[in-house]
C-alpha cells in the first residue's frame, strides 16, 4: 500500500471498526501514527459473530471503507483483519520431531515438522485449522524450553494450541473482504493480537489475561511463564446487556442502547431506591409514550447482573486451567463493552484479580477517537503488522515463537482457499 499505510479492520456484530496507521518517520521513534479511525454500523452478522448475509456485510464494509478513505484522503487496498465468533474451537496437542542432522542443532524446519506432527489429529467436520500456536517445547529431558532455535538435541517435542474455525465462515469472511476490493495482509484472533501488541513480556511471564468484550462475544487469552496457556470465545457480550435493559424497561432495543450508553452503570450500590433519571432527551425518533423517568438503581441492577455473568463465565474458564484468582498481573480489558461505568469494579470483585484497561501507548494517536476501547482490536492489528514486517531481530521470544507461527499458518491457509 502506498504512503506506508497499514490498516486494521475489525468486523463486529454491531459495528465495523477500521483504523489507519502511517509510518511517517518524523518523530525519532518507531511508533506508528494513527491518522484515521472510523466506526460504522454493521449488518448481516448475527449472534455469536456468525455471518448470515454476505451482501449486507459487504454493503456495511464498503460504506465504512468509503468513509475512511474520505477521512484520510488516501486509497485503502489491503487490511489486517480480525476474526472472531463463538464457534471457534481450540485443541491442545503434542507433536514430535527427531533431529537427525549430524550436529544435532535445531532450526525452524525442525519446529515446523514438530508442529505439523501436532496437527495430525481428526479435525471436526466443516472445520479448518487456522492457527497452530506453540505453547512450550521439550528437548530430550529438558522441559519447558522457551526457544529451541540453535539448541542441540535428539528429540524435539512441542505442545501446540490449535485453533479451528468453521470453513464456511472463514470462506465467507474472505469473500466479503474481496468483494469490497480489499486484499488481506493477515488475519488474527482479537485476544492474540491484543496480547502481542499491548502486553509486555514481563506481564506475560508473571501471569495475565486479556478480556475483550465485544457486542456478542467475549474473548479471553491467558498467559503464564511467557506462554499462551488458554484461549476461549464466550457467546456473550454487550448486546446482551442492551437486550436485558429493553426487557426490563419494556422499551425498544434502540432506546435501550441509548440508555446504556448515556446512563449505564454496573455498580448498583451507587444509587438509592428513589433516585431517578430523566430519559426524555433520548426519546426523539422513539415510539415510546409512557417512559420518561426510570430508576437509576433498577437500571444499574439490570446491567450489573449481566456484567457479573460475563466475568463469572471468564472465571469459569480460569478455573479450567487452575488459574482462578491467582494471576499475579491480573486482567486487561478491551472492547466496546467495557465502556460501561464501573465495569472494572465489578470485574475485580468477581475475578478477585487486579483489573485495568489495556495501555495503548505503543501507538501515536493523532485523533482522539482512536483512544476508545472499541478500537483497541483494530489498533492491535497495526502493531501486529509492524512486528511482523519490521525489526525481526528485536522480537522477544513470544513473537518469535507465537506471532510468526500465527501469521505463517494463516498465510498458508489463505493460499489454500483464496480464489485463483
């Protein structure tokens, strides 16, 4: 793409987020400058992030793309793409490669053979392997090797987290992007791109989690000892909060969303029973006759109950790997769903962990809009592209062992299924 432009695209159930970064080379550091951020309503994507109308998604994406190009005054021809839905599956497997070279030194080809061995298992019908992420290596009797490159041994064993997605959904997503006249530079899961972009090696070493709350899904990635321990995509998100408000207040979904955005609070202890809020300023273009004041406490109780459920589901995932309440660094939040007031407070209470919003200072943001958590996934794709294309000798072990494998694996997948 011309003008050193790199673009991150996040196609979500509720909205499409697109951010544009540029390598200006004028600040004396390596940070990308974010020169544009656009969010547009999406259609054609149903519950759990499942595509149900290609034409509707293409129309939404084309409108977002046109808006972005007008904003920055530059053409956009390719994107780094985020992919996520509740039907994604994960399998932990092990693979082995015998080192037969005379000097016994392990190189990338040996790792690839071990990973290929790990992927030799029955894949569920209608699913494809889209990622194969090394978790840890063993060389002979030496366990938990961080990076086996250059080490000597006879038997290399690798534990791999294999990510599987429905073949139809992947094909549909690629078709949508191509119909919008865009090429795909790479594809990543949100929790992985966020972790690679914004978590430090120390945070991954000590034990941490990334929680990305979208409209209909919540993604989780857990790290310890520098290794990826666990991934999950939960079929719950901020749209469920909106639906709860609509049911509780007996109002249209469109009004419930406005109420959530303007008056939402996840901590009901902040309000007394008789406190009310005037929602009449939100009623324009809404077909509502008998709703003008609502109880602040009741609204907050509705929101709090669903937020507690989201983080309880996250905690259940942590229990599966015996890390509930014992991640020293804590959890990092991302996604448009975390814009609700006091959501961090509820997360801390349910998870019994330190909880903070992801720090995005690794990017130079020239527009304030891009600071919103709803753009964090798209922003992480910009850094992911930078880490893949520049400064390979400076990558830390995580990027050497994980990010390269993600991009290379997905690249091979694209070559196999993209139209000739």
